[in-house]
C-alpha cells in the first residue's frame, strides 16, 4: 500500500510540473487573435498594431516557477535580437498583484521586452483570446499576422 501511495504521489507531482495551466487552442497557421493588450506602463494597444513585424508574445506569471527561467531566456533573446527593428518581444504577465509583477521585473531586470499587465491574472483578455495556454509559452506571429510557432522558448526559425 505504501508503494502505491508513493507511485501515485510521484505521478501527481510529475503531472503538475508539466505546466502552470491548460493547453492552448491556437496553432501555427492560425491567424493571431484580434485583441487588446493592456500595457504595464498604462493604456491598451491592439496586438494588430505590430502587423508588418514579427512579434513574439510570451505569457508568464511570477507564481509559475517555470516562468522565471523562461522569462530570463526571453529577455536574453530580446537583447540578442535588439538590432532587428522588424522583431518585437511582448511579455504578458498573468499576475493579479502589480507589486509581484513590478518586483520580479526589477529584480530580474526584464527591461528588454515590452510588458503587458492587466491585473486580471488568468482572466487577462489577451491570454483568453490565445486560448488560455499552458505557461510559460511563446507565440511567434509573422508580419502577416499568422502564428508561425508555438513553443516554450522563442525561436526565430
């Protein structure tokens, strides 16, 4: 009986470590959803504002441990490609707490991406329009507004 408990507990832990939420319904080849992004610096902007550029949209949260390392990587990719005017890095945070978001951005120095923050947590409009994907996740949208890639990390390919 003890071994069965250990096996079940191990499986539950492994299952819970796969991601921090549900799966996405948006796939490569789909048009990017029409949505407003609530910007961390105030105001809102249509995602289509970036049409004509390649846009990497990452969803993340401070409460998701995997997001810390994924955001480190995403921020580093933004530095690596900072000479590309045709490439935009948007990071949409899914926290309810502005303080948690601000603290993580400050401490981890996530200064190389454009931040979206609505304060609505998992009810963020942009996140819902992308199908409430598992996080962290990056959607790469081509200049034509079509999703080119969906992955845990950004890749230009």
